[in-house]
């Protein structure tokens, strides 16, 4: 589930392309913190301490889809505005960072659905529910961090090639497609 392409991966990749590993790392920390918040909400729902109305959850998903589409359009706008005389592309709108990573992570429909419905199915890892939740959370954070770091390293190699603008444009299009698919799945 962590390795499936989605908005978080694309944001980390474009943040890394624009600002190097330091910026990618800040973005990864933001997305990981968002995962911890979603895990906490999932645990509270699982333990019966929190009940979320399905309409509110769908509203959050729709807002997340719009935010993801906004980032995709910003990437496309920056790619389109690049003049042929420039050798290097600047992407201020998708520079990543902790805040942007958190916002994309917390609004990611894939993660919301995963932590609300799929994650609780694995709480039987140990006989103690709390220990199981700790093991699952730590496993998620470690695997997520490692996967997103590998995504950055892979995209970083491509940043030096002529494919760079095309790759960023593809990232923007994929983000928009993910947002449209997410909205379609919520409403239909």
C-alpha cells in the first residue's frame, strides 16, 4: 500500500527535484506526521472514543482531492511558463516542506481510507491491542520513510536529464487524475 503511486509520492519527488534531499526530507516528515494524525484518529474510532459522520469524512476527502488537483495544476503551470532560454526550472509552488507534506498527507483520500478501514484489520499482530497498534504504527512510519526516500533518490537521478520537465508535467497530470478519480469515487 505504501509503495503505490499517489499524491504524497509525487509531492516528495517534485520537492526533492526542486530543493534536494533536505527539502524532500522535510516533506517526508510532514507526510509522516499526517500519517500519525490519521493513525491516531483511526485508533480513537477503533476504541470507540470517536465517531465521525460519513458526510464529514466525504467532505474532508473532497477537499483533499481539490487540494491535490491544485498542486497538480501548479506543477503544470510552472512547466508551461518555463521559457526555452532557461536551463533550470524553478518550482516555487511545489517546493514541498513540512507544511505542504502534512497538508497533502492529511488530505490524501488513499491514506484516509486506508487508516479508517484497512489499518484496523491488522490490530491482532499481538495479543495486546496497544502493543499491536504501536508495532503497526512504527512499521508504517519506517516503511513510509524508506519508500519515500527511495522515490526521491530515483527521481533525483532523472532531474539531470532532458526528461526533467516532462517528468514534472507527468507528475502534475497524475495528481490531477488522482484528484478526479477520488472525487468520482466519493460522489458516484
